[in-house]
C-alpha cells in the first residue's frame, strides 16, 4: 500500500499570550495510507495542542514526491521541478513534473536547497516555480532516524548529509535564474 501526503486545514481554539482564548486556522501536512488514517492522526495531533473544540475543515491528498525538512527554515515552499528525459522510442525529449516541499528561511534559501538536493540528478531539470505555502508544520509517520533532515551547515559542503542519497554538497549559487521574480518566486 502506498503512503500519501495529506494537506489538512483545521480550525481550533487555544490560549493566546495574554491568556485569552483565540481562534486559529492552521494548515498541516501529514502522511498516511488513507483518508481515514489521516483524519485519525490529525485528531491526535491537534488534541495535543488545542484547549477546546476543533473543526477539521479540509483533508486533501497532495501530490508531493518528497518532503525535505532541513534543520534550518521555518517556512515551507512548494517547488515544481521539471525533469527532462529522452524517449528512445519517439526520439523526443519529455518533461515530467515533480513537486517537492522544502523547509527554508526564504525564497533564495529554498532555491539554494533545491539546487543542492537536485545536484546529483542524472537527468536535466528546470525549476519552473517556487511558491511559499501556508503549511505551519509537517508530521511524517516516522520521525525516528533520518526523514530527510539535513544539517544547517550543509551549504558549506564539508559535512556529510543525514542519510539522504540524493543530496550532494553544492557551492552557493550567485544569482536567481533569469526570469524568476525574487520576491514571489514566480517565473516571468
């Protein structure tokens, strides 16, 4: 059975800094085998930090190929990577889009991290878009061992990465690719 990533929107009440109860809506990402399992996990997760009743607004299956959490980066970015391969039958190049979710500090950091992640790819690739998401936290089924956690000093290239075979050290890139808006990450 295949695991899927589910984007969940939940509305709940919790005590604010001043002690007053405040309503909050969060987007969480978790992996599960079925919608039922995703809902059960979400109920357990939300019950840990909310003080009152909560409403599950939405549970949607997401199309992320992989979620990569670095130990730096508080924000989550959805990254579309177009992989180019050659089809020998038709003798044409084909693009296959893959979507990744990366933790990063900002758009530039997300771009650097995806370049670092994709450096060892054996096919050509283009990054058509990097978008900020409103996901506040990611809950993988198993956090034990290494679940794509990469050390914060990995940009230096001197330290081995946390058990991720697809990641190799990369020198920092000097500029954002042509046609990419540095503010929004949109391709012009």
